[in-house]
């Protein structure tokens, strides 16, 4: 049985569907979740990663756990998994844990806890997710505008469905133990180009507005911790060579190339109509 935390999120929702579709027994975990949120036959458990004890009912009988970076007790979560007899942990982390460890210290702490758990482990370091552009959904729907800083700086954003597919493979297959995979899309795209891809999928123009760093900082600070805001803006504005690099890890695990941003936009264009 596989436990998926963050089961109602952009990666977790698809991961639950992929595992259930493959005939696996799945327990879907989120702070607020009902059977209506998951495919038929999937077990649901409401639990909070901020409270490792609340996870114990979800972990009963689990072989492997897909874990998010959430809460403040990664050792407690890993310990609860070990006590429950879990064999494998797969952690969805951030590329920034490797490239900017000071800014992404929280993710680094989770990576360390997983590696030191005594269980089989794999770390998935995701680059920027295509679903980050859902921040544009309302302004595109209402005004056909999209605002972002550093309009011409390119990064290889990754489709969350590709992250979920890698997660499903790593949970189900042997041969990934002790690996740290960096997950990116197939090519770097700029914010301006991503807005253009959404416009093409819409069949209508979308005006791109380039924010100042200060404007972006103020907006992001409303829902992100300040160290993460600073780290994210540094990646977006002055990415390192490693952060710009297209990784081959998605293709290595799945045997196919990752989806381009335009494919993601076309598949999810209803959010922007």
C-alpha cells in the first residue's frame, strides 16, 4: 500500500490517480480531504504533516510513502514511518535545497531526515512547477494580463504531471534507492514566453507586465516565508548555471521526454478562460 501526502495538491492529485489506475492500494492524505477528492477505492485519511502523530493511522500497512516538505518535525515523520513498518520514503523536495541551501534550509532538513531514516529513500528535487502560473489565472481571466519579474530570464519549468509520474515510478520500482533526481522541463522558458504560450492556447492576446523586484517581493511575501521569497527571487532573477540546466532525470526514470510548458498550458487552459 502506498501513502501519498499532499494528495489534493498539484502533484499529489495526479500521483494518487496514477497509482490507483495501476491497480495499487493507495491511502490519500491531506489536512482536508474526502472521498470525493480521490478515485473510487482510494482510502482517505485527514492528517497534518505538522503533527507526526496524526499520520500514524495513515501509515498502517504502508509499504512506501510519498512525502512533502511540510511541518517542522521531519525526524518525527520519518520515525513514525519506520515504526509503522514502512520500507521506502520518497521525498518531494526543491532544487533550491541543493543550489541555495541557506534559503531552502527547511527542505534540506527534510532531505537529511529522510537520508538518515534507516529506510530506503529517494529525493525528488523539483524545479519550478508549471502550475506556479496559476497565479496568473485570475488576472488573465479578468484582464488578459500576466505580471511577473525578470521577464526575459529563462528557467526549465516542469509539468507537475511529470513529477507525479516520476513519483509513481520511484514508489513502485526498485533501483532508485539512494538517488537524488532533479526534475525539470525539456527547455528553459521565460515568463514572457509562458504568457505567450497561454495566449496561444487561449486563442486570445495576453499582455505581459514586467514587475519590479520590489513589487514581486511584496506580492510573494503575502503567502511565502521571507527566506523562501528571497531564495525564489534570486533563482528567478539570477539563476545559477545548475538552475538553468535542463536535467535528463525525468527521461531517465520515465523513458520519455518531459512535457513542454505549452503542452501543460493547452491541457489546463480552462483555468485561464
